[in-house]
């Protein structure tokens, strides 16, 4: 198994990730029990998010505090020269 994938699966299990895991298992199990494809798909979606630590569960839905350009410079620190017309 890839080392980064192993770290993703085994580390940073905070409460919302556990909730997604329980919801995913519940939806998938009940969907399989009742032969409901929509519930199985929804359960798979939650299981995928919990296992890979992706989506809004991983606390990455917010806007970054600082915006940078391709070179890594802060965009707020742009130097410019004002040109006045006469």
C-alpha cells in the first residue's frame, strides 16, 4: 500500500470523519438490506469521504486566508506605479 494512502487512512480521525464513516456504513448496509440503489450509492459516497479524508469533512471548504500567485508571493504586496494623465 502506498505510504501516503496508508497515512491518510490511519491518521487524523476527528469526530466528523467518524460520523461520516458511521453514516456511510449505515446507508450502505440498509440500502443493501432493502435493495435500494440510491442508499447504497449515498453510503458509498460517505464511506469514500471518510476513508480518503476528502470533501467538506476534511475542513478544507473554507477560502484560504492569504491569496498567492504562481510564484508564492502574497497578492496584497503587489508593487505598482501610478501613471497620471495631464
